[in-house]
């Protein structure tokens, strides 16, 4: 198939690469042109000068950018995807964005004879590189059916969850779960260290039982080594949790754990860790403990 792909960040770059490697004809666009040039050199696809050009004649156009404003900038307007896409094409947005924006883009697409799917992903950079992402989809069945065989190129699980916006709402559920699990793992590691246990040995045992999680399996060792340059950045997580908390407020819901963990990530940002991955909650806890030790020492000296 002839495909367009807009946005070649740490996720989009390998995702678009999987499509080209699978035999599709992929044309890419990236705001920083050198990144698109690098992709072409790696995968032998085509580079477009604009989102419009990337969408021209494409049967499916994918995008994976930063936030709502980024989505609007590449989809709408005279040089946007919608301006270049032909009637009958399907636009698949892998960005984690708001459900309201997804609904708006669905309406705009329908007016132009286009299909639209909001399809945020989970699995991080490793999932994108390994072609093992989970994709949560909102939109119409006919558009989903058209896009599914292509989505399966870089996904291990794809599911249509309802009308436009449903994929974004499901991704919010995902982020709520991750926030609580990572904080729990950080607390567990700090507790085990303070108790004088071999934390790695403890995790090896409990990871075979009910405490097991993806975060435990994939982030425990790097957390113990204080390595926080893997996967999903704190800045991005705070963007996502802001949307979660806003959506929950509109429903009249309180999410106390999610709100608390969001405040902890705010503290990580204040420590200069905005680009650290989300497992850096342990670094915040260790910094708080170190500060408490200093305060206790100062009081003893007084």
C-alpha cells in the first residue's frame, strides 16, 4: 500500500520503518527535515516537504507527534494532512492527545470523505522498535477494518474500543494504571533497601507471584542502578496525566492516587528530571530521604 507517516520521534521512526520493511511504499514527513533524511537513508523510503505531500495519494496516513497543538498543526490547514488526503483515505493518529480533539478530527474527516482513527499506543520505545505495541483505537468499524492489517505490522495487540475518542480515553486508563504501579515499585525498592535486603533478589522472587508487572520486569534493574534514560519521559507523562485529571474532573471523579503521583512527577521535573523516564519516581524518593537525613543531622548538631 501507499502510506504516509508524519512524525519521526523515538516512536514514529521505527514504526514507519516497520511499514517500509513490510513492503509498503512509505513517504515520511518530520518537522526537523534531517530526521526524515536519516529515516530515508535507513529504510529507503521517500521524504515529503510537508504533511500535505506525505498524505498525497496515500491510502492510509499515520501521525505520531507530541500533543494536541502538534496534531492540529500537521492535520489541519493548507499544508496539513487533510488538505492532501484523497477521499476514502484513512488517517490514523498515534499521538496521545485529548479525546475532544479526536472527536473534532473525526467530524472534520467525515466532511472530507476521509476515515479517522484515534489510536494511541502503549509499549514504549522498545515496543516500537520490536514491533510489539499495544494500540487502543477509537473510530468507525470500516476505517478500523481498512487500517488493521497495516497496524498489525508493528503491534502485538490492536482493538477497536468504540467511537472517536475511545482510544484516547483508553490510553488515559493505561496511564492511570502505570502511575500507580511505578510509584508502588519505587516505594517497594526503597523499603527493601532500607530494610537491608538484597533488592534484586527480592524482586526476582516476588516477580513470580502476584506482585509481577511490566514495570517490575523491565524497569527494576535500571531503577536500582539509578539509570533513568529509558523509555517514556516524565515531561510526556505529566502531559498525559494533565489530560487524565481534566477528563476526570469533567466526569465529577476524583483520582487521588493519580493526582498524588502527578505531583511527584512535578517534583522530578524540579530536580531537572523532565527527560528522565517515568521510573525516576525512585530518584525523587531517594532525594527526599537524603534531605531528611541532612535535616536530622543538623538537628543533632544543634
